[in-house]
């Protein structure tokens, strides 16, 4: 890389499970903003779903689904960034979408503790998506001693806060939420959004990350520290070949949400429904559910249903058994 070339700006997109990160990412990839963006995705769990939910775009997309980006795979992040910079002429901005359980602080550290990364890349902003309907429950959650509340960390480290899904709550609730957010982070700009629609000029190439300000509030920011997730929150991935009965699947989903919705922070899936040429794609946050036919199944691709659940005290065997019971044949 030319030592005189400007450093490449990097946006870190974070936010708790179900806040709308992928929705905003898809908008960024399809909007006519004139930028060429390389995307790095990080999923929590053994089965990747988000790569199939991201729109088909010309941008380069790299997926990391072997651990949380803020701890076990930070070395992978450095390697991917290094490989990206070998193709510097193919993009002019990098966007990192973290898992919903990531603490953004260790991700931000990456751009200051690695000399080569610091020379070539510039952390532009940490953008945190906030689910206006559910975030207060997660901010108020009491964690075991030594375990971080990731939703609080994500708000505290944000340069931009996007209060998403404002169509699901009233004005009083939004104002109360924004007051709470300012109590955690008084410096971040707050923008409201429905379905991730926000002025992209407010989130891309804004030069908002200020290391000096971060060190004022967290003098140990550049030190290596232990990062401990809540071990009661786990991910369950299910993958079965063939098709499922649509009626049985709807009954299964309704029962699951009614009985376990409180403990399911996030669920998403791509399902092969019998008699349907299109993929059935669904996403859910607690009891809220949205799903329907999506793009057609590729003719040469075998029909395989993939589901991911992230939540507290999930029963892997029961989830797998009950969904498999919806299979045809």
C-alpha cells in the first residue's frame, strides 16, 4: 500500500439481537451513495443465516461465524482486514457487522493495537442499532458478577445511536428511551428510524470516533481485558434436508412463541416449505414475528432448511425434535 494513501474508513455496526443491523446493512448495500463497500459479517452460532439474508450485491462480503468477534475471533478479523487491504483498489469503505452479543470495545481496540491495521485503516464510527420495543428490558437485565451487559456496552461505546422500530412504540416511550440512552452515553448523536431507514450521511464516513474522548471515559481502553459472556445465553442451529409441512410449521412457531418467546432473544430461518417454489424466510424478536415467501430456490440447489435461535436456557434437543416433526415424509 502506498504510505501516502489515505487510510480506509471503517464503520462498526453493532446492536443487540434483533435491533435491525442486517436491515440497515441491506439498505447501505442497495443505496446509491457512490461508495464501494467491503462487508465483514460476524454471527453467533454454528450455522450461518445472515449471509443468505443479505441482498445480492456487488460488494465483497466475508462471513465469520465461528465465534464472537469481540473475543475468540479477533485474530481472524485482523487476518481478514489484512487480506482485504491486498485488494485495496476494489473498495473505499469497510463495514463490520458484529454479532448482537458483541462488546464493541475490543473490536475498536483492533484498530489501535495492531500497527499494520492502524497504519492502513481508520475507525470512522461505531454505529449502534437500538430496538425501541425491547431494548429497555435488556438494559435493565441483571447479570451475574463479572458478566458484562452487552446491550449497555453497545450503547456506551456508540458514536451514533439509531433508535429503530419507532413504529412499534409511542412518542412518550421513545422520549423516555432517548433520555435513558443519553444517561448512558451523552455524546452520541441519536437518530430515529423505521425499518432501518436513516440518512446514510449520518452513519458513513462521518469521522465520529474520537480515541481521546474514549480514553477520558475508559483509561484502560487500549489494555487487554477479560471479556465474559452470559453463559445462559446460547445459540441453537438446526439444519435439515428436504421440505416441511407449512401448516405444521405454523403451529410449531405459534406454540414456540407462546411458550418460550420471553427467552428467545432472536430467531431467524430459511425454510423449504412443501409445494412452495420460494424460500420461506422468517425473523423474530421475543414474541414479535415476521415471515413469508422470499426469493425462489435456485434450481440446482438442494432444499435445506436452516434455523438459528439465540436466547436463554434453550433446549437444543427439544427444538430440533419439534421442528423435525414438521418435515414431510
